[in-house]
């Protein structure tokens, strides 16, 4: 359990405005004064600067790294799918109401034409990499096909490049 005096001893070599900025950011812009900190905030701030992080809360775990990696690959896939027109909003009728479903086209493409043959959130890391590679190749093929006039890729490229002045 740390005290304000111990915290002041840690920050004695720093400028007052630097301390105020750090406390302001640490408390979520609630306060800039050391005296307004709660005991829990004092303990956490002291442990951060002293290097005494509790052993029960590791900063990085294997599951956390894998989730972050999957999230990164999913964002790459969604970017390419949106650019190529696979991931787009579609109006559907559900329970006699018109609803916009952004995932219907992508889900249909993932099940029928992707290499994984399952929904995006069900894929593991290796399958996501394979789907990304497939989408990159699809993007390259569409760019190459857009050079030939009057096909679907050519029209889509023209719509994207249309000047709306």
C-alpha cells in the first residue's frame, strides 16, 4: 500500500507540469492534483513507476496476442472485401420490416467462394491468412480485368473514378 509521500518521492525529479499531465491522463482527465487521487489510483501509479506490477495480471498472454493477430487479419480482409464490393450493405426484409444487413454478402461469399468455406468469425489464424491471400489475388485480377473495356470490373472502376462536380 503506497502513500502520497512515496509517490511524491518518486516524482521529485520531475517538473510540476509534467506530473500534472501524467496524473491527468492516468485518471482519465478527472484531476491533475496528487492529493485528489484515490488510494487505488495511488497504488497503481506507484506500482507502474516502481516496476512492481502484480504477478496475477500479466500484460501479454498468448491468447491476447492471438486475438490481436486475428483482429488484424480480419481488418485486412474487411478492407479488401469492402473495396472490391463483397462487403456492402444490402436491404433485406425480416419480420415485415426492411433492414440493412452489411454482412449478408460477405457471409455468402465466405461460405460459397472462399478457401475456408465458413464464416469469417469462425476462421482460425491460418485460414484468415489464406482468405486474405485469396482476396489479394481477387483484387489484382479485378485491377487487371478493369483494363479491358465494357466488363464488370471496368464499369466499377469507372463508377469509382467518376467526378461528381
